[in-house]
């Protein structure tokens, strides 16, 4: 399955080193989806928009097998994230994206660029 990653699982960040080390993204790109990115000093989150408004967001897209997908689901699930499968027009296929319920916690600010750099 393809998963779109935007935070600490991206290349060079600490969860990439723990869970995806040596893997190469099959794509890295901006796409427009109905989510808003927020972050604190440590990590970001995507929150679904209430009105379906789309925002430009940066992802590294990885191909993962079922075992790795379960590992990532367990990691993200511990922190209140869930995986949703969405069709991405630009890729012409469906991908998994980890989301979090809103509103964002205290201390999180909107990432206007749509690209978290950590």
C-alpha cells in the first residue's frame, strides 16, 4: 500500500530512522486535500477541514507491505492518529494518510506552507 507521510516518519527524522530506515519514497510532492496541517516544536498533525476546503500539503509517499503498515498504524494509533485512505487525483490512485481529530491541541500552530520541516 502507498502511505503519504508528512512528519517524523519523513526521511531524516527520528521515526524514519526507527521504522523506515533505508526505504526510499516513491514520490515526494504537494497535493491538495481537505486537511489542515498544525504543528508544535516536535511533530505535525493533519486535521480534516469541517467544510471540505482543500489545502496544499507536502508528502513523502512510501510503498509499504502489510507488516510495515500494521507497524505504522500501531505507532500512530498510540498518539490518537488514524489512517484514512483517500484518492489523490495527482497520483491517480488511493493512498493512506494519518489524521488526527480537531481542534488542534494547545501549543500547535497552523503550518501555512503545508510542509513541516521539523
